[in-house]
């Protein structure tokens, strides 16, 4: 028992993949859930699956958390949270020579500035109540950079630096802020990365996948 039953939790990007897995764990602990993602149909389906796991309420908001409009829609419906999980897909892989200023700004908006905005809108209320947990799902590439993922790694590294400083000012008020750096999980995002790599290398997706598995210490991807 993590003693979070009844706590109100926001999970972003929660209709599938790692976001859904986080929401699932919180539902099993009895947290009151608000899940957000861009596409309504899979989000509704995810909410129904989560509601079957818990007696606590499960709400959903179709919104793109990487935009000011999307975040405003979430907080207009649900202004206060005890637990927040930020999560957004990373920008496409590629060659840094092809990335112009606009590509960098889009990456920063999605993977650095959006989580910071969500923290800004929730952390003061958490500190006033004396409890808060903010978790940002980033990437293992922040610690072990991967060639081709410069947009993602650059933006998420900026978030890491910000969080490291901010967390030191909130922990004394009962609020922790941490990043999770997942490696290769078998999600739609990973499949998309493999497809892009296969096109760059003129190889099949299966060949790219097998090459990655050979290098993986566990010889399998996370689930």
C-alpha cells in the first residue's frame, strides 16, 4: 500500500504505452485518475479499462498536452492534482544537419517546456497541501545519448537540468519531482523509431529490430 488511495492523479499520454502502464499502476492503488491524450476514441477505451481496475473515479480529457490550449482544457476541468505524470512522444529521429530552428523549437516545446508548464501549474498547490509527486517520463538517452535522437535528447536534458534545481526547493514542502529514464520498451513509439531507422539504412524493420535485440543486455524489450 503506497498510501495514495484517493489522491488525484493526472497522467499524460495515457491511452497507450508507458502512459497507460503508469495509469494502470495508479488505478490499482486506488488513486482518482484523470487521463489525457490527443485522440478521443482510444482514450475512452483506456478509461474504461482503468475503471474496471479501481473503485476510484476515472476521468479523461482529450487534449494535446504539448500545446497551451490542450493544457488549458485539462486544468479548466481539473485544477488541482496530488500526483502528475508528464509524458509525451519524442520528436522524430534524424540527422542534426536537417533540423532547422523550427524543428528545435518544436522539440523544446513538447519535451521540455510543456512539462515545465505543467509543473508550474501544479506545484504550488501541492506545496500548500503538503504533498505532491511529479514524475516526468523522459528517456535513457538523456544519460546515454543515442545517435539520431538529438532533438529528443537535447530537449529532455534541458528538462533534467531544470528539474534538478526545482526539486531542491520543493522537497521540504512534501513535494518530490523526479524523472524516469526508460530504455527500449515495446511500444508504438519504438516501432516507429525502428521503421525510420530501416528507411535510413535501407534495411527491413525485422533486421533493425534484431540488431537492437542482440545489443540489449536482456535480449528482450520491456513491456
